[in-house]
């Protein structure tokens, strides 16, 4: 029986970017598989194993949301993207790899107060990523995060 209530879904993270070509190259270098290539550089979609990352020109994304595109903050935006790993070695390797692809290291990997291990990098448009292994958070062979009930 339908209650008429919509089913919540978190399906796409769209990132506003300054240079589509450079950002596409960065996310391809990280290893995300680009999909729907027919969109060219108008918009780019990447399979993440769960949700999708979309790249869209910063000014057009702001305009679509009816928000000003200036000034572009280089400060913390209240949001991070996460790359969950299965071990501390994987965290270190993922951080090193992201830096080799053009990311900026924000915070080296370290033991956390909750028993995890994490570090931070920024993509070419300063979108913040945490690379982390956390107690109770399992990353499956399907590349999806599995959480206990």
C-alpha cells in the first residue's frame, strides 16, 4: 500500500568545477569510470560504485541553483567527500595516489580519536576529500560501504 510519500535516494553528487577538461582528467586519473561520454565537456558523470559524481561548470551550476557564482570560497564549505578504505596501508596509498594525480594534501593521515585513521586532500577546485578507515565501516568487494544496523 502506497503512502504517497517519496522514497529518499542519494544518487548524485554534483561538483562545480572551474576547468571541465582538467577536472575530468583528474577524476579519470583517480580511477573513476566515466559514463555517458556523449555529454562531452558539458557535464561529466563518473561511476563511484554507489552514487555518481557529476562535474559541471561552476558558474552554470550556481546559476541553475539561482545562487551567485562569486566569490568562490577557498575555505571549508561544510562538506567533505569520503573515500573509505579497508586498512591504514590503503589510506596511505590512496592519499599518495590522489596527490600524484594533482590533488593538494590538506592533512596527512593520522590516528583519529575514534579509533580510525584518516587524512584529507583537495581536488583541483578545492573540494575536500577524506580518505579514511573507520571502525565498524566495511568496504566490500562491490566498492560499497556496508554499515552495521
